[in-house]
C-alpha cells in the first residue's frame, strides 16, 4: 500500500457545508483508500453525519472551528474575522504546518484565495496565483488557467502559468511534454495585444524541454481540445468558464423541453435513452469539479460552492492526484528551467 495522502477539509464551506463534504469524502475514500482526513468545522454538526460513514470515521480527525466564512463575505473582511479560527483558514493552515498534503474547500473563492496567499505565501519566482480548471473537450479533457484568480497579466505571468499548467498536465494526463496554447482573438502571430504576443515570443524562443508550445488558440479550441493546456488571464478565463457552464445548462434545457414536447418525441427519447445518458454523463460538471490554486507554496483545491457529494469527491480526487504525484516538486523543477528563473539565479 502506498503512502497515505492527508487532506484537510473545510467542512463548513459551500452552499451545503457538512451535508456535502462528509459524504463527498466518503466517496473519495472508496476510490483512494490511502486518504486520511482532517475536518475543520462545527464538531456538533460533523459528528452525526460522520457516524453514518464508519470507514470514513476511522480515518478522519475532527478539529473544531468556531467560525464559518459566508459565501458572500468580502475577502478582506473574511481574513480579518476568520484568521486563525475559521474552518477555511485552519484547513489551509494545516497544509502550511505540514499536517496535510492538500486542502479542499467549497467556500467563498475570494476569501479562500486571500487566506491561502497570506497563510502559504507564493512560490519563489512566482508573483501571482492562478486557478487551473479541468475542461471537458472532444478529445477528453484540457486544463485552462487562469479562470479567475487575478485580473490582467503581463507576459512573464502568462509564461509562469504555461509552465505551471504544463506541470499539472504532466500529472493529470500522464504526458511527458504537454502541448500549450495562448488564448487569443486569432491564430496569426500578428493578432492580439502586446502582452500576449510577448508571452508567445518567450514561449516560442525558449524551446522548453517539458512543454510544447503550439501557438495561439481561439475560443472554439477550448471545446475541441486542440491543446492540453490553454493559458489566459483571469478576467477572460472566468468569462469563458461561466459562458461554457451556462451554455451546457442551456443545451440541457433545450433537450429536456424538446424530448417532452410530443408523444413521438418521448418515444424517440426512450429509443435513444442510452445515447442521451452518455451525453449527460459527458456534460456532467461534477466530474471535472475542482480548481487548483497554482503558484502558492502548497496545494489548495477550490470546489464549486453549489456542488453535491459526487462533485466534492471529484475535488478531493484532484487534491489526491496533486499531492500523491507531488505537484509542488514538479512545478519547482520546471520553473527552475524557465528563462526568468535562470536569469535571476
């Protein structure tokens, strides 16, 4: 049996808190028996639900936290009120103190990022964090970053994100040299703003051993899976993410309405039910739930706040992979080979 992976959980985070976190952890444990958990939150709320999952209870330590960060709390206020005593802060702190290999929270994204930056600090030579998300494609999955950690980016930050995204892709997809593209308004080298063109020049001329730069990609390439890693700044990335989520819901509603409109449509649905079930499974956002905070000196995973137990288990799955396959070491090794890092050495 391989070495246990220790995950700290913000049991109070998200729209549903303990009622999702505990059964989600139980599902993840079934897939990864090496998992061990620290659960931070209201002990009185956690214990009754945890008792319904004996296997999970046997590998979980509850640590009482008196405060839960609200989903609408402003980051600065969340840090001021929750520092040291909230379930979110203490889950991240466990990573800093070496008690956990990764932290997972479905709580307030801004608060989680602010607390993580303060508690864990940034990695050497990385100035700004990024949130990397798994993106379903026609080829399988890609990684897209940044989907909302910071607004705007200079060329150096885009290059850092390309390196960190490639490091994550090597772990998630088991690819030695992942392909990377910069999201742009066209594929021609003359198109786009100067920041993106400068980042493209650096990536093109550096000839990295551990990633293959494929040039510019456009919005429709996200769904095609043209490259393994798509890099953009947080404003654009977050809009792209929310647009994709909204479009998926829109298509699902269209199909549901069309299939129930007439008796013939209902019969057609029954005949093609297996195909529709397969489509629903491919479009299920719960299976790709979990954004990785890259650039921090520690592993933090942000789960969607409104997800269910299956979705939260997926976020824990990502945390397990990032910790088990040593994401931090992979990123450090790759950053050491970057032009910016070599220049500062």
